[in-house]
C-alpha cells in the first residue's frame, strides 16, 4: 500500500501511521495482553516432518533430492513454486509439484503468501536496476513457505542449510532477476526480509522432472537478540507463474550466541594494570617504616 515500505528491507506495519494517542493506548493494550511465551524452537531438521512448523503451498519432506542429501538426519524440507493444474515448465501439468497442494497465490490483490508471512501485500515485489527508474516493479506471483514461532532467552544465532533449485532462466534481452528465496524474521513489531537466493541468468535447457536446471547452495546465518520470534522461509515466482523454482531446507538451528567477550588485549591490560596497582600498594604498605 505504501510504495516506500516495499523498497525497504524492513517492512513496518501500518501501526506507525496511527495518531500518537491511539498508539499509546495500543501499547498499553499490547502490554496488558502479552501472550504466553512461545515454545522453544524444535524440529529444525524436519525429522518429524512439519511438527512445530506451519506450512503453506507445495511443501513436503524428502530424502535425497536432485542429488542433494539431507544435511541432518534423513529428511529435508522441499518447497516449490509449482501448481498441480498448470504446466509451469512445459513438461506436463504439475510436473514440478511434489506435494499435491498448489503453490500459494502471492499477487498484490490476493496476497495469501504475504499474509502467511505477516507481510504487506506489496512486500515481495522486486525492484531491478532496469525497471526501478521507470517506477515499475516485478510482481510476486505464487510460492510456498514454512514458519515457526519460538522464544529464546539469550542472544542467539539462526542458521540453516539451503539449496536453491530453479528452471527460471530469464529469456528477455535484459538479464532481469526472477524467482527468489527469502527468510522473514518477525519480532512481533516489524518483519525483516532477507533474500538469500535468486534466479539470475539466461538458460532454457530441456527439463526432465524432478531434475531442476540450475542449482546453488549455502548456509544462512544471522545473529539475533533474545526475544519472541516468528521465522519464515519461502520461495516464490517473480514476474510470471511459470518456470518453477524450489528450495531444499535442512538443519535449521537456533543456538545461543557465544558470550560476548571484551577485546582480549584490553581485558588483559586492565587485569595487569589492576594487579600492578595492587602490588605497588602492597609494596608501599610493606615498605612503610614501622613507627
Ligand atoms: Ca533433516
Ligand atoms: Ca509457478
Ligand atoms: Ca518462476
């Protein structure tokens, strides 16, 4: 609804636009009705399928898929941008759909995927260097997501292994980016979107399901402050509903950050200085002639 919000990585809710008086009332109300603390994070390896997770779209668990073995245990999560009824990849209807459930609609006017992730309707639109000066954004179309709410009482690190699989090579004369994989991190006040993989390039090789055309992989890692969070992971089609992309996710970890230690040199220096001061005082005391 507000264009400038979607260009920011941080998508603030409309609450900031309410009058101050209303805001303070809402704040009091929020404090008074603070929900029971969320559960601890669990099942980050999908060994119990999607226990503790909420899912939307074409989401399933797999063993080894497209040559990628689970990085933890024997299951990994697979999310795609494919429907069961459309021939997204010109190899047959639903050829790249693996759950039997359609990808969730993610258009501005029917923003079901955005709603699942707690985002504004236009939050998944994409600016490109070529289209932004013209005031044009590439549209989000459809995709799938998983999310989990949890609380953690210490500062912590969120990390997971990902593989981004895509058939979406851009075939226009301009190499515009397309399908995206994102993580959304909400602390209940605002939601930050991090894009960790995106289809870029020009390729249109012949396809044989379930094999995808292009593959990349990595491990996402981010340090967060103690608190209550909802973390979502999603993959979605950009600009067109065709040319499926997918995401393999495993080994999602929420781990206490190592205790922050002051600069070692300074610490030693301070201890040494204190020690020298103490010794000096002792010596001075010892050397004081007795009366
Ligand atoms: Ca696993
Ligand atoms: Ca699709
Ligand atoms: Ca696509």
